[in-house]
């Protein structure tokens, strides 16, 4: 299946470079380009994109708000947003994930890593390494003012004991295969529990599941994560 990609960036040269790279992959195709956030939202819907490569700083509607609008639109439930920016700041990671992004990369990323990232988020995975997650959590989610209701302890009560166990391992950066090996179950069973957990918590993907796990206190910051 060919993954349909929308490129949103206010710089034409950057859009052109990404288009050449993406169109050069056999399983990817650029279906449209947007120069601002408002165009990105409209084109995500009209072109039925699978993944949006979203710049953060754009004129008018910025990438964070565009991501938020795409994530809030039920008609765009299958669209994944991969944020790309030259401003590799932890706060942007936090804001992008809270807005509904599935991943976050700097524009200095290697070409093959970018293509792999597009495939990863299109498959419903989160582009968050354990190190990035620790940095994000320690810097922002540890602050009480940052805690949102999406990850409240009450909402985690909707999960079964097994689902909470698996969500905690997801939040610590383990893959489905690693979780399966640790719990002596199949990767497909892990995937089923992860998907059910996201449905119960009304979350779009694993990135938001990670955030919710820390916000709710299901996973706490230990000495090695500070």
C-alpha cells in the first residue's frame, strides 16, 4: 500500500527537497503541499493524506494549531502528523504531542531516517525514543501545571490490570515485541491491548498513550530519569 504524504512548510525550497526525497521511495507519494497551517488542514481532508509532515513555525495558522485541528476532526481520524522543525526544543516536543502529533523530528534528520519515520507513524506507532520520552517527561510533565485531564487517574480506571501493565511498558519505551517477550504473550496480543487502551482513553496513538501514562501517575519518574 502506498502511503500518501502531505508536506506543510512555509519555505518552498524545503518543500521541494522533501518532495524529491519522499517521491523517490517506492511506497511513498506526495499528494499535496501546504505553505501554512490552514492549507495543511484543508488539504489533509481533501487529499486524504495518511501522514502530514508538519512544520511548526508558519505564518497565520502555525503547525501546532494545525495539528490540533487535524487531531480534533473525526473525519481525519486516520491522518498522522509528523512534526518537523529546526527548533529542536523540548517544549515543542511537549506541545506537538499534546496537540496530537505522532512524532517529532528535527529537519537535520538523515533522509533514510525521515522515510522510516513516515512509515512508522503511518503504521500507528509513536516516534519517541525512551531518551526523548524521559527528557519530555522530566522537563514538562513533571510540572503540576502541565498535567491535563486526558491522563487523569480516574480515566486509567477504565483499563484492565493487564492493559495498565502494558501501557506502563509502552510508556517506558518498549516495543510490542519487547513487551511480548517480557510478559510471555504474542506481539499481536500486545497490539490488541494497546489498541483497546487507546480506544478506552480516546487517544489517537502510542505517543499520546505515553503522555497519558505519565500524566496519570501510572508511570512515575524514577532517579534514573531525572
